[in-house]
């Protein structure tokens, strides 16, 4: 029976892709104005349903919280559309009379879009906009733990897009089975894969034989330099790390400070609701963070700090924003030095700037190379020194990393798929637009 269900899900996937191929032909006949009208309708639908989809995602996955997921959906629907609204994507894009060249916009074709459980509805809005704006149909593969909310998001957007003149089948969603997803990635009519999800899924996308844009894991350290405004730095870090309970991959995973400033940083973090765990508490939480196979325990993803403490077997005030553990080493068996998609931070101390730089690179070598680093400093020379050495694609200064990395508090391109470049095993180092 299970074999028959797998075959049935693969056949339905093939039907959806065939429908998308037919939609591609119709999309190719649309003008820029017609294309933009469809995208405008998608944006408006995403805004109208932002809170509904957020609540569905929290209920289904148990990750994050409704207000922040609503903000993510709004960001995807509004900020992404604002960024691409006036970009010409159809017909002649540019002429260079001196070089005697003309740039012409040509759609890629059917795009397979992998959707993560941490951002299951905002990713749909974001990817639908960037695909349709360029004249490409998109077929979504939802995460099994977020299938209902993802499919609901797809249905909402497709209904609005069709009312604005979008051909039927231009936005589709397959069943959340491993077999259907693997077959989708290798389908001969799929031209490009947008892979946002766990490392295994991204590797599968790159090994499919198709052009793929994937991302590596985040594990961003944050350096608070002695020249920083420590209260402002702590405010930024806590705001970032608690946003949707830490489910944005660009969020800080550790803070690093010179030993002479360690007490100052700890007090600033405490002033913003962080709880500094003692050795026993940190050990209990560490046992919860890692699974026996060495991977991060998915049960901790998107949970609040008080909930995580309760799960680990100790109690913190209900107002606690984040849990902080003192750490000395970085490595695959040191959970505090790894990516933790929850409001948990490692705190490293180092003797001087050079030792801090070494520790930053050590952390990123374990996990997160090519992704994101943040620094809080007013000393421009220090900022430039680290910018020249730290192996990341997003180097953020005096801003919450989760929000700065996706372009919400910076002038980076607003996106929910963040490339890590060759260092992180990705085909692009950009925020994908």
C-alpha cells in the first residue's frame, strides 16, 4: 500500500509539472505590465492573509510565534515586492550602443522550490514573487511538518494570481513525500531548483544534475568590540535572537567579546532579559540540544527560552528572552558553538582582537562558513580589519543579524534565501532575488 501511495504521489507531481509547463507557454506571452499586475495581486494576497498563514504555521509546526511570523509574511509580501516592482524582466532590458550589445530578458522555465518548516509561508510568498516576476512558473515542495500551511499559502496566492490574469498551473504544490520531492528535483522539465532547507535537502538539490541555488547553514558569531555601545549591541542581539524564537538562519548563534569587556557585555545582556546559565544548567540544556547522531535536536527549534529551560529540567523567569552559556571551544560536539534555531547563545571570551578574530574563524570553520557575521563597533579600523578576514557573504555592522541579513534593517536585497558562496557550498553569495 505504501509503495502504491508513493507511486501515486509521483504521478500527481508529474501532472503538476506538466500543468506548469503549459503555464510557462502562456506566461511567455504576457507583457511586463501584465506580469507586474499578477505579482501585485500576489503581494496583496500575502498581506491580506499574513496573520492567518502565520497562525497556521505556528499551530502546525510548533515553531516561533504568530506576531513574528506575521511580520515575516508581511516582509515577503511587501518589502520583496517593493524591491523588484520596477525591475524590467521582459523583452529588451538594456542597450549598450558603444559595445553594440542588447540584453533581453528570457524566463528560465519551471522552478522547483523547496520550502523549509521554519519559514513555511513567508518562503512561498517570497519565491512566488521572484519566480513570477521573471516569467517562471513555480512548483513548491512543502516540508512534511508544514504541509497544510504551505499548501494553504500556495492556494491563496494562486487564487489571487489567476484573478489577475495568471495562467492556471503557474503556482503549484506537490505532496510532501520524499519520493515525490526527489522525483521533482530530477524531473526533465524542471529547469532550476531554489533550495531552502536543511543541509541534506540542499545537497540533494545540488546532486540532482540541475542548476540549483541553495544555502548552507547559518552559525553567525557576533563580536562586540570595546568601542561599541554595549546596551545598544545587547538590544540588537536579543531582538535578533528572539525574533520568531530564533528561526532565521542569519541570527546570531554566539557572542564573542574581549575578556576586559566580558562583565560589561553580560550585564547588558541581562538588562535585556537574557538568562546566564550556570554550569549545571548549561550542561542540562546541552544534552537537550544535540541528538545522539550529533545533529541539532529539532525539538528545540523555534521554542521560547522559558520553554527550553523547562524541557531541559530547570526554571527561568517567564520574562526571559534568551539563554546564554559560557563556552570555550568550538566543534561538532560542542552544541553551543553550532547553529541553534532557538533563542540560545554561546558566549566566548578572548584576550584581544586577534584572538577574537581567530575564534570567529574557528566557529565558522565548524559550521556557517560563507553565511553571516555581525560586529558591533564604532572603530572603523577594527570593522575593516575583520571585514577583510572573516569568511562570510554578509558582514553586518551595528544591526540585528537576523533582520539585517535578510535586508529588513540594511540595504541588502530583501530575501529569505541567503546564498553562502563557494565557501558555504552554494552557487551564489547573494540574497537571492
